[in-house]
């Protein structure tokens, strides 16, 4: 029986454990932070639970446009965050229970490598246990990046992992960083009725996303009252009593009651004995892996945010599954990032898959592009949706779908048919000829595809 030891219990870790157990391996997971990792306990599950609450608030606030007058709701942030943390813990317990039922041994402790074939776990009482392995998978994730001039205190200057301890509604939330994490929290707190200032060092929010989609989000956010400071680099964050001051590089100061630092992530790879075991790290400390999750050390794999490949829970899980299938001799298909669908959980949401507008504009990919506004969709009109669109990219010759963008409510659900089309190399005509419900928002996907038809 093959012996597999996994260091880290996040999506990359627990999904790989399930695959290895299913394929008959003896599996040990060494985890220090709680099964599910940051994705379940401090990041994806908590943030999206908070965002789900914010969406309800938005529905109430905008109900008057549908002819319903509702007294403006008031958020009880203590209760909201209590539910957020309870749900995260319940999800973690559910995953741990499944691992145990599948025969996976869970060791609660901090794991480190002792050479390329052994993991040593340091337990809470300081004692150590060693586990020999035929294969090791590193899935230790990443942590919020902080700067010497912007240190979180856990009370008013916060990383995104610390916001769920708030029990009072901030008078004014400053969010530093306009990437996915910053944009999501800024959008969520604004929807909860909290004044928000978003500090962005770039010209626009979400610099890594589709420019048209990012512009819609910025327009909607500013229309709803958010202050967006573009091309404004943070120099420092300080606190004096109940006031937080963000000083910008040009000398301007922004004051508020609270501040969230969304400055990116750093990998949890230090002090694990990785390089001593032959594992190569890049200059940022991320583990170098190939498309089947192998590291430079024979028998050692890595998955998830510690690799920096594509920092999504879905990609971490796929990396873990691929690693174990590869090691244990099951059918395996190397990781293909060109078919990964992702979503920004703002209001409106932004979902993408495949080829990007940036690649097309740069001449890297030849594609025809069509944009279908949601404002023309009958269901959207019924629901009072005026912002958003469906964008499709199609190959000029084969007419196969290369990529797509959906901007609107529940874009995370609407992107799936586009992702299927991209993955299976369907043509625009095949997508167009697939029945959609009328009226439905998804009808705009088929309508966009019809516009790409060539006689």
C-alpha cells in the first residue's frame, strides 16, 4: 500500500487526500490551521457568506425600483459575523468528517519535511511524530501580505482574515488594494450600508480583470456612493484612537474608522524544510511545479496557493487531484489553465473563462468579439437589472468558443455554459442552437452566440 503524507488541509490537501484514499493509498494529513484551510475558515467561505448577506441588503435597498417600499434595513454586524464564523466551522467539520469516513488519518500539528520521504509533525504539546512517505504533497497555502508601514492590529487595521471579529458597524471603511480581494470587500461593505473608500494604486479597480467589466463595476460602485481613489499608492497606515489614517505617496491623507489591507498574499513555505529536501522555490517563495503538480524533488508534489499558479480554491483542488492521480497511476490530464473559470464576487459579479480581451488587443490571440448588454434582456428588465453584459470570443476559422466574460448578478452561475463551450471546443452555432429558458438571463449567452453566426 502506497503511503501518502499531505502537509496542509486546504482544498489542495483535502481533495488530494480523498483521491488518494479512493485509489487505495494509506493517507495522512498533517494540518495546523483547521481542515479546509483558509479557503473554508478565513477566506472563500467566510467572505462569500458575508457577501451573500450584503446581496440581501442590496435587494432591500433597490426594492423601490420594483414598486416595493421597504424601510431601510440596519445590519447587526456582530450577528452577521457570528453566522459567518459558525458556517465556516461547520463546513470544516463536514470536510473533516468525510476524510475520517474515507479512512484518512488526520494529525493536528505543524508539518515539516525531514528529507524527501519523511514528514515530521510538531503537535500542540510540543511532541513530534514522524511519518515516512512514498509521496508527499505540500498544500500549505498563503497568508495576507503586510508591510512594515501598514501593520494590522486586529481591531481597526485589519487583514481580510481578521474582519470577522468586528462586532460594531464601521463608520467609514477604507480598503487598500483594488485587486479581487479588495474589490470584493469594498463592494460588500458598501452594500451593507457602510461608507467605503477604495484606495487603488492602479488606474482602475481590478487591473487584472477584463477592462470593460472592471469599468462597469467601478461605475456602479461610484454611483452607489463609493469613493474610488485611482492611481493612489498607499505609503502608510496609522491609527490614533478610533481614527485610522491612510497616507498616500503624494502626501494626501484619508481618514476612517477602519481599514482593510488587501495587499496580496505570501506563500506559507518558510521553515518547512522544502529546499533541503530538493524542492525548488521561485524568488517569491512559491513552490515551482509542473502541470501534474510535481516539484523538483522526486516524490514530492505541491498544490494550491503555495505554488502561486492560479490562486483559486478550484485550481488548488484540481492540482491536488491531478497530483494523486499521477502518483498512483490513475488516468490523469495535466492542468490546463486556459479553461479555468473564475469569479469576482462583487455587485455586480464578474465571471471569466478562457481567452481575455487583453490577449486579443495585444495580438496574442486572433478572435472575434461580441458584447451583448444585459439591459436588453427581458428577465433583466423584470428584475431591474440595468448593468452588465455577456462577452464572447470566437476563433475566426473554426468558430469555436475561446473565452467569455459575464458581468451581472450571479455571473458565477452564468459562466458555466460558457466554460463548458470553451472546454469542449463547441462552436458559436452549437451554443446558439442550445435551448435556453425564456425569459432568462442565460438567454443573453445564446443571443451573443447568435450574433457570431457566419452564413
